[in-house]
C-alpha cells in the first residue's frame, strides 16, 4: 500500500510536495545557523523582532504577534520571556483590556535586529534568490500566492 495510490497522489505530486518541504527546512536551517553563529539569535527570535519593528509604535498585542509568527501561543510566551530577559522586548499592559498584553520592541532589540538583518538577508540571497533566474522569482511569487501563504500585496 503506497500513500500516493491510497490518497490519490501521483508520484510526481508527492515528490513536489516533499521537495517543497525539504527546501523550506534547508533554507530555515541555514538562516538559523548563520544567525546563531554571528549574533546568538535564533531564527524565531529574529522573526519576532522583525514583526515588532514593522508594527506601529514597535508594539503588538501578544495574540496578534502569535498570529504573525510560526509559534504556538505558549511557545511565543516562552520566547517573549527569553527576549524580555535579554532586554530585547518589553511587555506592557493593554489599557483597554486588563487581560491583554503588548510585546514591545526595545531600543536594544532594534539595535540587535539591525545587526542581524544583513546576515539574514545574505542567507536569503545565497540559499534562495541566487538559485533562481530573475523570471523565476516572479513565477515562485505567483505560485505561492495561489497557495495563499504570502502576506505581500
């Protein structure tokens, strides 16, 4: 009994799916390793700092931040604890909701993000963009848009 026959997938369809998974894992592992070696900053931490830096006032409600990063709410809480301990993020109470909390990027967090961003961008270029021809980048964007996994306009 094979998966592709039982679930209606051809060998080619299953191969493409597995290639997509492997490419994503390869690229994220490379980015993670580069950020850790150069900046002692895990990729998930970089993602949180980036999301906060792009938000108005460098702040997001914890629930909104959880929706923007690929972490569970409990995983995000643990990560914010570490980032707060390192002085990269602060927590602030939400005036309109006593139960709500904001995660806020600190100046130290913004500086750490600024230091790590060139490493991150070089990794994206070397492990992803440089492997595609200029026309292929547009095609990949179109394909990913069909899968509704892009935030870009």
